[in-house]
């Protein structure tokens, strides 16, 4: 109490300065001396009930969604680091990387879902079942009435005796598996680090770890088992050969020197077909000596052979960026292309390839392609079942999140309940959607070849109304102009005052342009190895560079008030840009993996940012001493984020849309000590700011202490906080120095 009275005595000398009467000073002293402990909580969003961890998806008239009657758990990967950020929910529709067929059903991965398609009519695949898996589905193997799924951080086994209602029966945590193969009573899973885990699945309801062994390198790309030998390709220049005569104690037996990365390995009657990364891209290996494969024949192909399927004497090659090739392999030494089939519009990249009967089923990242091969040299395109793709960027408006979904286009996600986000609308695009911005009732969607303007007056029915014919990598709107960063060309300034007729009015050439922000007539360009460029855009038709702040790996920039937050030099840099022609560094913090960070969001004196493997929160209450205070790990690289109050929306590629909650205090006006409560301790804090010269208050403390928002910190703010606690009007000072009540 004595130190409170001491501070109050100092205030007695201030009435002339702050135009207060002695009566008001007396009331202030009486209030503080009384030691009032009543507290008033700051206004915050409604508390979220975190004990509810189930999610129920809903149907949409635009695209199929999970069975609304099936309730499944949300899994939270525990293998990453978390600090001051809590997982709330996710929308996990995504890319199709694998397919397995048991006629009349095809089982495919769709992001973190196992989908069952009825293919009794292959020309019209029909979604008849779906179940949430433990994470992104990388591979599927069907044995009898069980589906073995390599997903997330482990192996999940499903009972598919009723294919339309799969049931998860067991999960084994492993090291991020990528490839799965089942042989007899054992499942072999290769994780991203090149370890092969052997799982005893003789009792599907109770699988157990049997052993593990290591390949020659990390990043597995292909695995095939022929007889007693397992052939495994990784990131090295070799294909390892293991003898599995004893299935749980394999012996290294030999290798094939591939000279490059091998994408796929397929058994073809004592030959091993390999799709590789360099010329020639298709090779036929002689297995007369199984442990030491020797090249028998090869074929030059226009692109990388990613996937191979075989029927009889024909091999079907899924080639990156090219059409489906049909190759005659009757003569192993001389494989020959006999025909090719044009890829469908939504086809992106071959990821898995299965032949069943007269049909070939290819997981093509953005969906499943069905091809009729009843006549091998006359393949026919029968159907393409579209799934999601990559979640690359997000913008939030009201109760909806708008996600740039790569080749899947624009997704509209209902986030009114953050624990149960679900699809509400969809709009397909001709090319991949990479960036999204919401302005009023319009969405600006950047694709590889155009900027689309989309009307979202009804968010469930997004409608394209116009487009500007060029690809865009990042964008921001200011005063009726859209500033579009185009990585390989420069900054385009587009007049969108009439969204139906967007027109480019200005251009600034600039290669390696990653990010743009605009403030007070200046555009700030994150220009990679060329640093931060500041452009005068007061005349949008004539943008002019005024200064360059040189730094390396300048990938992201966000400007708020007089500060620019820039990712460069392996960290977050804070620049004073009160004079835009003289940006001055005032703070820096090193952040691991930040050289890939592009998206920054500054809110409530926190910087939210993506980095190589997650999200970080940097406290910038004192911009001269920024501090990392929160992080959340993701297994796929996050590309976009949006922040609303304490809720963080993150797009993480194959992982989909994550909804997270910051557990850090927001603070606010009057909350000097930033504990989300305004009470007598804050009164003491503001008094100390007024009467003490050292230590200097932080930027946050000055902002919070200016309770009445007049740009000054004085006794009026002290009384404002006190009156707020007591529920009384706020006191302000008018322009001539007289006290008035509002």
C-alpha cells in the first residue's frame, strides 16, 4: 500500500499540467488508497468448449462430403512441438495419392479420409462410404476384409467387411510412413527416413511390431516384392535388394545402381520395370539373378515415369506432365510405345496405378482417373473422380473460410463451429488456385494463369464474375487498387473499383517478387535476394522505387503503422518506416526455417508467421526486443494463414485447413500488464508509466495506457481506467485543454 500512496503523492504536483482540479486528484487518491481489487475482464470472443473433440461432417450440394450420421474422432498428431497454441479442428479433404481395387469397389485416399467408391459402372464412380483416418493417406493395401492404411504417423487397420461402412479397429504409431506392402502375415511400412517397419498383422485387431531395418538412404520412393526378394528405392542412386526368406529378419542381398531417383518398381514376369528421374526414364531389368538386377532394355520418354501398371505384355506409364503411354514389353530388350491417351483436364501427377480386369485406376493427386484398357492399343478415358488437392492459402470473413485449394479450385468452409468445420461451397478453376483475398462480397482468387473475381454474396454459391488474364502469387488491396506480386515479372497495379472490369493501370518490373504490402502510398516488396524494395505508388500509373533495404532471403513483409515486419537474413526483422525513404532496423529475432516463410499476420502486438514445418508467434510488444512465444508443428509445409482474435487458420498443403487457438493473452486498452484483465494492478502500471522515466515502457504498454485514445498518456487515462472498472463514463481532454465526459 505504501508504494501506491508514494506514487499518488507524485501525482499531486501534476494538476496544472493535466488541467485537473484538486477535487478530481483527491478522488483519484481516495480510490487507489482504498486498494480496490475489483477487476473487469476484457471483452474476448466466446469461450470455446475444448472438451468436445468429435467432428461431424455434412453433405454439400456441390461435392460429396462424409456421411453425416458417422461421428469420428479428430486426431492430434503428438510427434511435433506445441507451445501456447491449441488445436481446435481441421478440414482435412485433400489430394488423392493412392488407390486399391476390390471389384466392385475402389478405395482411395482423399486427404485424411479413406473413401469407398462404387465402380460397378467404371464410367461413373460413386462415393458410397468415407471414414476419417489418423492423418493424410499415403498408401492402401487391401487383404481380405481388411484395409491397411499408411497415414499420418502410423498404420491404421479398417474392417471393410461392409465396404460402405468401414470401421477403424486398430492404430500403430510409427515414423511417418510413406509406402506400404503386405505379404502374408506381415505389413512392411517404409517411413520418410528410410526405415522399414515390419508389423505382424496375423491378428488384424491386435497388430504388433515385429522388427525394423534401414534402407541405404532416406525419402523412399518405391517398393516391390517379387518372390522372396524385396526391392526398395530411396533417395540414393541405388535400389536395395533384401532377402525375406525369414520375413522378420531380412538380409541385405544386393542392389541395382540406378544412377538416379527411382519413382516406381513393378513386377513383370521375371523382369522389374523401373520409372526413373533421368534419361532414359523407363527401364526393364533382368531378374535372372534376383539379388543383382541388370538392365535389359530402356525407353526414352518425354517426362519422368512416375507410375507403372502392367497387364500381359503391355505396360502403362503415368508420366509427369504428359499423357498416358502404352508400351509393348513383349521384347524386354526393346520396349516400344504403341499409343498414348490424352490426360484429362484435372489430372496433375500420377501417384498410384492399379489394373483390375479391363480397367486401369490411377490416383492422379487431384482425383482418380479411370481408363478402359480392354483393347490395349486403344485405351479409352472413362471417368475422372475429383477429390481435393492442396490447401495453399486461406482468407476469413465472418463465419466462412475461403481456401485456395490448388487444382481443386476454391473451397468455402463453414467455420461457425471451429471444432466442426465443414464444406459449404465450391468453385472449380481451370488452373491451380494458389492465393486468396476477400474484400467485401468479392473473393479475388489467384491461379497459375489468371486472377479470378468471384461473387460471394451467397457464400455457398460462389460465382465467377470476371478475370484478369495473368497468374498472381500474392496480392493486397488498397484504396480500390489490387497490388499483385507476380514472382517472375513484377508488381502489377490493377484497378478493381469496378470488379467486373479489372484493369491494369501500372507496373513495376521486379523478378523474384514473393510478397507485397501497401501502407500510406508506399508498396513494400519482398524481393528475395534483392532485399526489401519500397515503391512510391501515390500515382498508381507511375510506381517509382524510392529506397532499397538490402537483405538476403527476403520472402515476407507486413506493414502496420510505422513498423515493417520482414522475414529475411534467417529471422524476423523489424524496421521503423515512419520515414518510408529511410527504413531503419530496430529489432531482430532468429527463427529456424524462416527462409521459406512468406505469410505474415500482425495482430495485437503479435506476429503470426509460417516457417518450414509449422507456425510461430513472435511477441513484438517491445519491437526492439522481439521474442518467440508460441509454435505449432505441422507435418506438411504451411503456406497461408489468417488470424481472427485468438483463432489461427492455417493451410498446410496435404494436411488441409487447420484451426488453432492462441493461448497467449490478447491484452487491450487499459490492460497494462497484459493479463486480459483490467484491475488495480493496471492502475499502478499506468501511474508508473507517467511518473517514471526508467525503464522505458514498451510499445504495447504505451498503446494500452492511452486508454482514451487521444495519443497521450496522462492522468485522464488513469481516471478512465478507474471509471471503466466502476462502470462510469470515460474522461477525455478536448482540443483546448478542458476536461469533458463522454
